[in-house]
């Protein structure tokens, strides 16, 4: 019989915060961990590239063009005798930089617009959302190309061009979060306790929205990386001497039958990096899903 | 006269990560032609799984009918091929499920869902099937059936959906209908209507009915015999009125005591049965009810009681009921 | 239902107007003009050319003229191909893009839905694991990257397929696969998840309890419900596929509208840019419209709005 006074709780659930709990779940996801490790390794390799390879991105050795991989040039050389492995590492800097920094602009535009729409509601919300809907009707890659053509320049303008098109998803996300939370009771409770507008936003809305925002950004990064590669491939992305996987591909494309290594490795690198981010994003999404908390 | 359906010592187990769940552990009951029996017990006691076992709808591979026989019209259903069994379902034996909203396909019209069985078992064309469906909707009391037959489930109210489920069940004029808690999800006024409807239809078509419920209040009025289930076993069975007035198993008594009765003066408080049903993976040795039984004696912990005869038509699986003192009877 | 369609068509027109306006404005902000060549033309020549094509008029006049022309189905003149109108050029490129896009989309649908359903119906078998693994991987790799890898493996190393061009069936295989892979993988994931969900529904059990053939249960009860979410994403997926074809056409040297767009950007060919962007926006809008209508047909629950 269960006595009501002397109850001992067996299996007391250890107290985890949402983040601690999520981290444990993320760790268990092997694919996500693999993706995360790959990203970290690549980032470190990109940062410490000068320590890893003696060659630079642009160093030409016209005596050693179109060579196959060897002990001297681990991944071979391209049509101008440049070391493919070195170009790969330095190109990683560009890809990662674009992937991550474009998100700053995405958040910088998307978060305020989404927050204003969600918080203000009414006609302002309607107008902004209509604008968002129209943006969805735009073929986004084309718009990025067009914007970049206008802005000209190099990598910084690329951040801007990508950011100006990709903010839409984040705005919608934030607005949705705010609308959902606005209607929940604890906000009115906080209101009842005399909490004022910005206070409510800060303390209650933001921590809850952070999860989906992180997931969305993790999925946006590979898209930005791809966009940079595609634009650079066409010739409208970063400008030389900035290293880029896309440029590597377009440089080598003409002589692809003579030596395909210089095209293969950057393409493979793009693919692997995007897969890694997708695995990580999937894992984060599962880990941060509050419904899966035990 | 042989019974229409005879379930003999059926065991249906579920194999899960945590262990083997013995949902139905050696259950036997029978139904005669045109008779209504009730299968009563708390949620989780195995009544729904017993019903699904009869139709061999138990979800494989996790669930399996491990042993036993289910004799219907002289044929053991468990030995039929899949194709032969399919010919039985809906045509000779049909089932009315508990949740009419989720049990109906949202993208098909009500009429189509009724006529499906007719198309398959009676070789009707879609048009003939829809015509018959209209007639059936009228029979179950849906107004404007010729219009309603083209509606979708979300356009019906809860009570109407359940009527539609009844129409589906009787469409091919089966010999046996299983009604799994047909009134649990509707409110009380609709409950009475639905039960009357079911009773009238089964009488008119001379269909046997297995009424599954946890509500003992309706058992006496609608069933001739009742089988009480607990933790995968039948613990008591007999004529409905006998069991109702003189329950021989403490669990049955507990069930009766916990039902509010309008026809008796309010002498004492409702007596809920203390405790929780046992974990079907780790059943105790001896009687499954021992942990919650106020009358348990040493034998109860050692050996599981079989169904012991009290009268030729009344059996109870309880050691204490044999010993004479039955303080739970009024 | 017709009111719904009319509303959506009006919305489509509005979107196209806004897209055309934004594109028009952006185009005129692009530095340089359609007369930029390697050797700079003399300023008087440039001015004369501008006057001839009305490029010296104020912005709103130009845009107004453009809209007027649009009503007549005239998209203007191409500045790089000076003997042809934009409409003519688009008409030439359209069949290639259309064939490629449609082939890739149908391929994606067939492969995606089939594998997704197979994985769900054989859950936890090797079919399921393989499907999930492949769909996760291919859902992350866009057509441009996959196209290049395919070219390296199948053209350069194995010599099975040509690297590009258009005209023979063998030239459509790799671009179509490159374009179809991501949508196929994505749709496989959605189909699998949706089918798993549907299989667990009570009404599937009801269908079986009526004694119906398993085939009927599968098609009439499971499939019809599990495909509803797939239809919902089919529209955006088609739009993404069409947009992705821009780069794929460039890699495979397919003379379609995507390549025309890229050419137009580099040549500052206003007419070509406008024409191609509007084309893509139109395709996206139509795809979404079709999906919205289809959704109402498939799911009766949302029909009566």
C-alpha cells in the first residue's frame, strides 16, 4: 500500500535546463555529431591553412600544371600550376565566411521585421506579411544575382545580396513564434504582474524562440555557401584574388577532360559541407524539440 | 444448440522493448445466435484486444495471437488463410470502433465508406452500393439520408458519425457485431439513443452482439450475459442480472460499487477501487487482483484461481468466493 | 471554388506586377548599360542608341511603356541580339527549359514518392534505412554540385554521357538527374513520414475490418491521405527546381532560359533580364496556384472555405 506521508521518490529526474537536455540529446545523434566535427575540422583547417600547406591560393608554378595528386601536391595542380589542396583550404575560408556572416544580415533584417509584424499585429502585420508573400513569388537565386550585379564589389557585397533575399524565412519564423507565445497564458500572467512590453519580450519570448531560430540559421548556412559557389562559378560572386570553391570550379571546367581533380575536390567539398550542416541542423531540430523532452 | 462464436483459451501477447505484454491471457467466452453479451472491465484489461483478436486485426508484428481457438459457425478463424479471413470481416463479423472521428477516412464520403463493404462482399456496383448506403443511413436514424450520403465525416456531428459507423457495421448483414465502447465518446443523452438503436437493430436483424464497455450501468439492460475482464483474464461471467445482483468476484463488486445509482438512496459514498491495474508485463504470481483486493487470503498470493462454478450459469475466478463469506455482496 | 480561383489569379497578377517593378528598378541600378563593350563606344553613339531605344526617357515612362507592351504580349527588344525580340528569344529557349524541368520534376515525383512509401511500408528493414540515408544526403546537395560530380564521373571518367548540349536523349539524362535529386530526396522524406503517420490512423484499421483487399486499403485509404502533405510541398519544390535549372543549364550548356538570364546579366541586356525573370516568376506563381487548387480537390476538409 502506498502511504502518503513517507514517500521516497525513486529515480528522481535530474534537473536539466532545456539547453543541457538538448545538448545530451544532440550528443547521442551520431550523424549530427559527425557533421559538427567535420565543420569544426574544416574551419580549423581553413583558419590554420598557412600552417598546413606551404602554397598560397594564387601561387603559380608553370612547370607543374595539371598534375595528378602526388606527395608534392596532395590533390594535384590546376591549369596554372596552383596547388589544389591549398586553394581548397583557402576557399573554405570564403565559403564558411559567407555562410556564417550572411546570417548576420539575415537576422539583422529578418528579426526586426518579424518581431514588429508579430508584436504589432493588425494592419502593419498584414502589410508586412503581404510583402513577404510577394518576396516568395520571386525566384530567389535570380534576385541574388541581380542584386550582386548592382552592388558589384566582392565578398562583402555578396553577404549583403544573400542577406537581402534570405531574411524572409527568419521573419516569418519570428513572427510565428511571437504570435504563438503572445496568446499563451503566461504572458498574460506576466502582464498581470505588471510586466511591461519590452520586458515580456525579453524574458519570455526570446528564450522560447531561440531554438527554432538556431535551427533555421543552421539550415540557411549551407544555402548561403551554395549561393556563393554558384555565383562565383558564373563569375559574379567574389572577385579574384579572393579564393573560392566556385571560382576553382569555373577555372577548371574548361580543361576538365585534361584533369578533373581541380573541379572534383571543390565540388566534393561543397557537397560534404552542405551535408554536414544538414545533418547538424536535423540533429539540432530534434534535440531542441520541446515535445521530445523526457 | 451450439454457440455462434466460441472463444477458447485465447492468448494474445504484445512483444515490446520492455517485455512481453500479456494483453489477453487465456480468455474464453461464447455468444449464441441473436444473443447480446457484454464484455466489461477497466481500460487496459484486454477487452478491445479480445475483440481485435476475433477479427485477427491485432497489429503485427508486435502483437500475436499466441494460442487458442476462435470457433465461428464451426470454423476455427485462427486457422483460416488471410484471404478467407478477409471474406469474414465485414460480411459475417463486423466491428464498431470507439472513436468515430478518427475511425472514418476523412477524404471519402460517408456513403462510399458504407458501400465499400457491399462492393466487396456483395459485388454491388458503386451506384448500387450508394443506394443501399442511403437506405442504411435512414435505418440508423440520420435525417435526409439521400443528401447526407455524399457528405464527408467532418460534416457530421459526433453522434451522427457513430450512427454512420453502425451503418457500416450492419451493411452486409453480419451474424455477429462487436461494439467496442460505442458510446464512450458521446454525451449521455446521445448514449441512450445509440444504445437503443443498436438494440433495435440487432433484434430486427437477429444479429449477435458483443458489447464491450466499462460502464456496468448499461450492462443489465442491454445484455443477456456478461463477462468481466481484469488484467487479461475473465474473472467472472454469468447471466447479466445474476452478476449484477450477486457478484462473486470482489472486482465485479468493486465495479458495481463505484457506479452511481439513481435508483438507490444515497447511503454511502462511492467506493472506487483502490490502486492501479497491474503491469501486464510483470504480473504477480497468483491472482492478478490481489494487490487491490481487500479480502485476499494466503491462497490468492500463491495460485491463480481458475473460473470456479457457483451455479451452472455463473462462474467466478476467486478463492475467497468459494470459502463462503462474501461480505462484498449486499 | 471559382471565387477562390479568381482571387488567386488576381494575386498572381499582383505578384507579377510587383516582381516586374522591382526587377525593372533593380535593372536600371546595375552599373553600366547595354552598350558596354570591351572597347568603349563614343558618348555620342551611346546617346544616340539610348534615344533610339527610349532609354533616355524618365524611369516611370520606360516602365509604363514596358507594361503597355506586356499587355500586348510584347516583352521588348533584346539589346544583345539586336535583330530579335525578347519574346522570340524566350520562345526558343522555352522548350528546352520546359522539357528539362518537366522531366526532372516527374522523375523527382516518381522516385521520391515510390521510395518514401516503400520505406514506410517496410519500416525498419534495409529498404527503410537505405532510403532514409540517401534521402538525407541528397536533400542537402543542390543540382549544381551534383551536376558537376555527375559530369566528372560519368562523362570524364566513364565516357557514358556527353558533358552537355541539347538535342539527343543522352544529353538530358544527367541534367535531369542533377535537377531531380534534391526534390526527390525531399519528397521521399515527406512521403515516408506522412505514410508512417497515416498507417497508424484508426480509419486504416476500420478499412481492414471491413474485409477489404490490402491493395484497396493501401490505395484508397492510406495513399490518398498520405499524399496530401506531398501535394502541398510539390508547388514550392517545382519552383525551386525551376530556379535551380538556371545554374544547371549553364553547366550543361543547355540553351534554355536559365542560360539566357545569365547572358542577359552580363550583357546588361535589360529586355532579356526582364523577360527571363518574369518568366520564372510566372512559372512559380502558376505552380503554387495549381497546388492550391489541387489541395482543395484532394482534401475535402478544406474545400468549404
